[in-house]
C-alpha cells in the first residue's frame, strides 16, 4: 500500500466522522426554532399608518417611516427590547428613500423576556 492510499483512507474516515456532526447541528437548529416558537407569549397583527412620513422632506421619508413603525410598536406592545426583522425593513425601503409605503401590516411577537420581534404579516 502506498502513502497516497493511506492518506485517502484517512480522509474518507474523517468525512464519515464529519457527516454525523452535520446532522447533529441540523437537529439542534430545528430544536432551537421549535423552542423559539413555544416561547412566544403574545402575538398581534397591526396595520401601521405611515402617512406622516410623507410630511417630511423626500430624502428623509423612509427613515421617518422606520421610526414611526418603532414608536407605534413601543406604544402598543411596551417591549423591553424591539427587533425589526429584515423583511419589514426591506418592505419599507423597497421603493427607495423617497417613496415608503403609506401603510404596512406587521406581526408583532412578544416572548417571555419581553422582546418583541416584528415580522411582515402573512399574505403581504
């Protein structure tokens, strides 16, 4: 047997050992997702009006809309920490800084620690 054959056998054995680790990692990720779903204490769907963002100058409308969304959720859900998902942010910025949407539907999920996370409402 040559040195190359021995190295390839060792590499194959390492790959076989690595595959179960990948499966374990995937299982852990699934468990974490299930845990986060179970931890949700309260969930609400809101339609947030963003018309006031259109009062501000053109180049400040999308940032103003983002602030309006955050202040609305602060007022209604009283979270300790507020997290806005990437998809909500992308929906606000979809047409650029000058033309945010007039209103947006979001799903606010509050967990045990008081952390509120905003997601786009389904169907939007």
